[in-house]
C-alpha cells in the first residue's frame, strides 16, 4: 500500500474507498505505518473531514481490527456512556455504579487525559491498588457478578485505537468532528456490544467544541453513526464553560465522587454538586428510556433519584473497587486527609459580589501544568495535584473568601499557577443569569 498517496488524496479532498480505510486501520494496528505519516493523515482529516461512507468504514474497520466483548444471555441490558470531555468531568465515576443498581450491565472502556480534560483511568489509578488493565474474561466476569467495571481497553480490543488516541493529543487534531466521532470512543463502545448508549457532548471554553452549534453538529453525526451501527443512542448537549463540581484533578475528583455518593437527598440548585447531579441523573434516566424500562423522563428521573439516595450506588462502587484490586483500607485512610499534595495555596476573593465567570479552560490548563495532565502522550502524571474549593458561578462572595485552592508539587509551581488561576474568575456586582447545564437532548 502506498500510504503517501492515501495522505495526498485526503489532503486534496478526494474520497477514500472502504478498502483504503481498512488498509489504513490495519497499518496502524500492525505498526507498518510510521507515526509521522499517521500524524499527516490526521491533519488532513482535520482540515478535509470524512464523508459518511468514510466515517462508517473507519469506525467499523477499527472495531473489527480486534476482539469484542461477548456477554452471556442476561435480562440486564448492556449499556454505556461517553463524554466528549470536559474540565472536572467526573460523571462516569458515580454513574457506572448507579446504572448497575438500576439493572444494567456496564462494561465501561475508558481512556486517559486528553488535551485539558482529565482521563477516567488516571483518576481511578489514584486509588491504591486499583487495576485498570484487565483481560476480556476478567471484564466479563466482574460485570456479570456486580454489574459494572471501568477499565482500559485490552491489547486485543481495537488495537489501532491507542496509537490514534495518543497522536491526536499531540498533533492538534483533538477538536476534529470526524475524529471525535469515529475514534477513540465509538469503536471501543461497539466492541462492548452495547444495546444502548448515552452521549454527553460538551460545548464551551472547557470543551473541544466551543459553541453549541458545533456540539449539535457533532451530536447529530455521532447519534446517526451509532444508529447505523445498530445501537440505540441519545445525546445530551451540556455547558462546559465552568468546571463540573468544585474539584479538578485526579485524586481530588475521586474525593468529590465520594461526596456525591454520600448524598442522602437531591441537592438544591445552590449546592456545588448540583451540576454533577444533573448530568449523572439525566444520563441514567435517558438510558432507562432507551432500554424501555420507563416511558417518560419524569418517571425515569424519579427512579434514578430514589436509587441514588438509597445508598446502593455507593455500595456497588466499593464492590467494583474491591473487584478491581483496590486496597479499601488504604483508600479510606487517604479520604480522611485534607490533601495529598505537598503544598496547598488558597486563592481569596478581593471584592464583594457574585462569581460571574469561572473559566474552565484556564482551570483545566492550570491543572495540566501542575502535573495533573499531559503535554506529551504517555507522560507520567501527578495524581495528587489539582484545584478544589472552586467557587461556582452565581455564588456570592466577600473579601477574603476562598474561591479556589491550588494543590501543588512545590511552592514555586504553586505560586505561579495561583496567579494564573486568579484570572479564571470574574466577580461582578450583580448575579449572572443562570444558564442550564443541559441545553438540549437529541
């Protein structure tokens, strides 16, 4: 195969055949195409896009390049959720055990930090002993026993994906709609053989899609592609201009997940966890509808809320942690500590008023620069660093009130990042108009 010619065709806007795309996937999977040519192809796709036929061929080609999950017959539907990525996006962590308690099987194959967004696997690996690397038979066994698992893809599932996923992050091609649609998420989701899928397509300054219009376009592409592949799918369009919850950073988001799982009642709109609650419960409710367990969103949300406040999802969370090797005693010991990073720096408001803006992109970049994310694919990350106690938009503050805490590896880096994080906030005299976190569902 002359891969240079394939790059040239895509560069010039000429549609590729199904065979050419399958050959590309095979070359990526078996290592015969060098990274620099894959990178050139990704950039050509970024500027030229993919046709419907090309997109479907790429998605199915990647799915078929490896093994898939085959579950035994069971009345519990297999479902999953995918987010296009955001800042403080910890929705999957409480959602997965919640779905298991609602009568689903959830074999969530997740990824690592990409751009300014954190990775679910990186967050879970801040828990002592937790294993994200499982074999296919282990995944199936754990899901059949407790209803859920969160892990990375195995070496023999969608083998081309890891290379493409890592190269997107370092070639400036993360925001490409065709690339977001076709990989890294969809071939992995297809390899799980799900019956239903909920998508959280984010937009705003903390997301890959900057506008609602872009997010809507992506959501339509993704839901149509899923339908063509035989998976019932809905997409939630959600606002990502501000961080979700009050914590950003791997361990800090695990701590906030535990706060969420300990909720005994639905939080009020003024509660800092209300945005996380909204996303988690609506994702679960729409999956109940897709699986035909409920007909209306109102009834589905009631069922989800009743389950959430019962405490059962927290029990299932610990069952999942235990099944995947976590040291529960060590985990609970760490939870009792205020912080794990060597240095904590408070950022305080210098005026009275209301938080009008908290820029998610600035927060995400700050956490990445603290060492909590990656500038280079495959780089080690620091699980202890991040930002918490982040003041929410609309929150009333007075001079001296803490609006964020920097968890840093040392004082020098912490002080530098603190100056940057201060620019993420704008305090106004009047409260801002509240913006719904979920803008649309398709």
